[in-house]
């Protein structure tokens, strides 16, 4: 099992739009499976995220993780959350549960940056995948506001994706 943080970031360095949405949702090339997410998710069995990232999914047109186990770092269970979603406010304990439940496939660590940094600080993040989107938003949340800029990254690969985005993959070293 590897824990992989995959994050879309605009050309000007933002991981959210000014109103807090993930930037890929305003990309005309965005749709189900776009930006390489379909093939990425095919290798995953679970997702882990913070409550702020999780809660908007409850009002989405479709459940974003239909075939994946869902784990949420949060201080309380969100009303309306499916019964099988695991909540815990302790990141170490949530990580232990995630590892105990895992059958060997990867885990997608869904942003935001503070949740990614929390799991990185525990030494749990194996890879960081950035999908650089071909547009700018001018404001929002930056990846490095919460992620320690001293994080040791080792370049693994890059590739162009349809619609003009570029995927850059790094391994993280403690």
C-alpha cells in the first residue's frame, strides 16, 4: 500500500479557486475521469481526506468515490454521511485504521494542503502527484501555505495530459 497525494494546481500555484473550489472544476477539460484521475483511481482502494474536503461531496450530483472506502480526518461525524465512512479526529489513529483495513492497493490522500501536511508529517505520504492546470485563477489557497516547503521531493516522472495539463510525480523522502 502506498499513500499518494494527488493535487491539481493552477499555473499560478493555487490549489483552490478564490471561492474555495478545486481549480479543476472550472477547467473546460474537466469531467469524470479527466486529468488522469480515472487511471489513478483504478489502482486505489480507499481515499482519506479532511472534513472540509469531504463535506461538499454530500451535495454532489454523484458520489465521487462509489467503489472506494472513505476515511475522514474530522472531529465529528458529518450529518448525512454514509454509514460506512470512517471518521476520526486523531490522524495517527486514522492512519492505523486505514492500514489495518487495507488489502494492498493504494490510498488516495485527497487535499487540502493541511491534511496532506498532517499525513506527511507522520511519514505516511509516499508520493505527491501534481497536475498543473493550464490556466490561472489569481487567488485562492496555495499548496505551500500548509505543506512544508522543506519537504524532500525526488522527481519520478512527468507527462502531458489531454486539455493541456501536465502531471508531475515526486516521491517523498523523510
